[in-house]
């Protein structure tokens, strides 16, 4: 995996109905570790600060609802740190809820 010498940080905002449960992110750094939001608006916009020593990182929104964990449907999202405009947050509309056992895709499989 590519590495940088500097720790990079980027904001990700995920839109999901606020009454549906609580959102977290999971990343390719550890698909079993939750990244908690730094803030959540009343409208359901969750903001996450994602840090890594990599120029890009795959992530996926997840939902805790009624004690059950759910992955977002679809492929992994790509967060690119090494862009001139990377100070702008990445905004994602999440379609969460899936019963897949391994819902994240392996980027090596497609590369």
C-alpha cells in the first residue's frame, strides 16, 4: 500500500436520515474498526475526520440500528487526499442496510 511521510486528514460528510440509527465509517486500514463522527446535524449529516499516511483510502459508511450493524450497499468509496482542493469535505449520500457477509470489495481484485 502506498504511504506518505505526512499524516493526511480529510473530512467526509455522510447524509442519512437522522432517525434511522447512528452512522460510522469503516476503512481499508481496518474493516472491523469504527470511525466515529466528529459531529452530527439535526438533519442527519454526519461529519467524519479520516486520517491516514496514504494518498487515498477506501471507506464505507455503516449503520447501527436497533442493536444491529449494517453496511452501505454498493462498492467502496474512494477518499483522495492528494488533491489541490482536498480541504473541501467529501460528501456521500449513503444507501445503508445490507445483509452481506463481506460487503466491502477487495481493491486488489480489480487492480
